[in-house]
C-alpha cells in the first residue's frame, strides 16, 4: 500500500463541517447554496507537496495536472482524471482519492488535502474462472507474472509472462476450442500512444460441438500450433471505456504468424476508431469504425480460429451472434476481410428519473449500424477486394436502453430492424439483448 499526498493551502473561506469527498462519488453539479458556489468556482487553490513510497517520479508526472488546478471543482475533476491515469498504468489494482480539509501543524486555515491511496498488483498471480465477454463464454485458467519498471518521469514500461488454458464454445460455428499457451508482453508509451509487443505460442485443439456440425468444421478439427508476434498501438482520450461522453479512440493491431514456427502462417491487420462528442441536454453522439484483413502466407488456407466474425448485439445489431458472411450447412466460418461502422445517439431517460443516482446509469440509445464480411480471392487486386466489401452491405437501425455496470461492462436492450439481409444470414428482428465490454 502506498499513498500519494498532495496538499493545497491557499485559504478557502468555507463554512460548515469539514469536506470529505471520494473521487468515484464526486457530484460536480451545481451546489445548493450561493456562498458555497462562490468558494467552489472563484477561489484559487495551489497544490505544493507530494509523497509516495518508491515510485515518486512517475507518479508525480501522472498527477501533475492536480497541481495546476485553479479552484475546488478543478481539483475534483483533475483528481478523478489522475486516478484514471494511475489505473491505466497497469501496476495498481486499486486507486482511491479523498479530498478533505487540511490538518496538522503546517496547515493553513481552510486548506485542502488531496490523498491518493493505491494498492499495487501482486508480482505473481493465478486464477481459474469463467469469463464472459461480448455474449461469449470461456473457461480460463491463468498464471501471470507481471513486472513494471520506470525509466524517467515521463516513461513507464511493463513486462509480463502468462501461462494459460482457455476453453471456449462457439455454437454459431458448432465449434469447441481449447488453447494451451504461453505469452510474453512488453508495454511502453511513445508520446501520446501506448504500445504492446507480444509473442504467443499456443497449442490449439478444435473439435465439433455437435454431431450435426458441417463437413467444413469437421475438416478443420484437430490439433495445431501457432507461434506469432503481434503489435498493438492505442491512443485513448475517452473519459470512459464503457460508455464515454467525450474523447476518441484509435487502436491498430498487427499479427504475424509462422516465421517463429507453428502450423499457422498469416499476416493479420485490424483497426478500431471511435469518436464521441457531447451535445445539448446531456446527450452524446458517437461514431465507430472497425475493419480488418487476414492474408495467408504460403499455400495453406487460413484457419477458422483466426478469421474475423461479424454480427450480433455488440457489432451489427439486428443479426444473430456472428451470423454474417460465409457459412456451410448453418455453421458460420468467418471471413478474411470485414468492416463495420455505427452512429449512435445516447440521451438521458425521459423526464430524468433517479437523476443524480441510479437513474444516471441508464441511457436511451438510437443507432444505425452497417457492415460486411467476406473471403478474398488472392488472384485479385486491392480494388477487387474493396469492391467485394462494398457489395451486399448488411445494415440495421433501432432504439433501446443502455445500462452501464460501473467501469466493468454494459448491457443493452434494443429493438432492432435488420436490413440488407443476404441468403444464409441469421437475423434477430425485434428485441435483442447484449452484454459486453466492447461495442460497435
């Protein structure tokens, strides 16, 4: 356990009892009394001291904005933002912020103390659990060894080794997959970007989930080895990863398999873009774009375990889970190229029931989604590939309710109207429920 302690000592002529605020529960709305509003909005504050066990330089950099705060509301907002940055370092499992009146011999009258209480991650962790994400279910056994280190006040890096076993069932493909592997990751920042370089070696076992599985799925069943190098770059300025109200996200991934051994040989590229803009009446307009391409290396075709999948309540709504694109006897086989885009409008519930409390976790949701998924003919050029992705576009529109489950996940209940349906697609016309952490 470590404590970051920043103190503001410019006088604030507050009246009444001491102020104690948890950053997670901060209410930044209009204060009730006029004298207090004068204190919150107009009086200057100045933070001047900081102490922390061990990693002082990097933490000073991460909470530097708190020292630039001009008034109490600014202190509260910047403290909350600093907490989010500390959590994103990946070295703390818990960060709490408390803002209180100053105490002690050196405290000036009505000064403020800002305290960051942190708990570091264990160096060696293990777990066995059921993981549910984006309407999928997997059994996970994980042994992880994370290691973080710092070089300067503006650079932090982390290195981890993971040994894992993951078992997942994918009924849309009549497929069961068990992965046993080891991976190493190295994460580091460059300017405003965060990068992760990863090597993964995995023994994959594919088997049929049902006796009625298609021949195409049975043909790919069996054991294989994959050894791959991957790189991910992320720029994330959103205020929340689950239901953001402002900011943008850019994420680019590259994976190269086959050059370090294994049966799979391919080059895989995909990206994700999201832009959020706050509008009037506390509404938010959000736009997203996903895309990717999988190119085999050599004569061996791509595997069903490596291809892209599209459709469902977390991507192109109004279609059943991963039920767009190539299929055989009702089993969906994925594709080697895809794109998906969406425009969303989030507004408060009508008449704002439960405002300032539980009601703020709900948002009304209006959406328009579109996308396409296909395989590639490698004798064709890039223009032909783009033309194939522009044909037979699936799209949908609708409205519903979104519930934010803290910073963990979100739930959606939408009424969907699918359009552009192609032969073989499986639709969900009407009410559709979705749960996950990543939504189009």
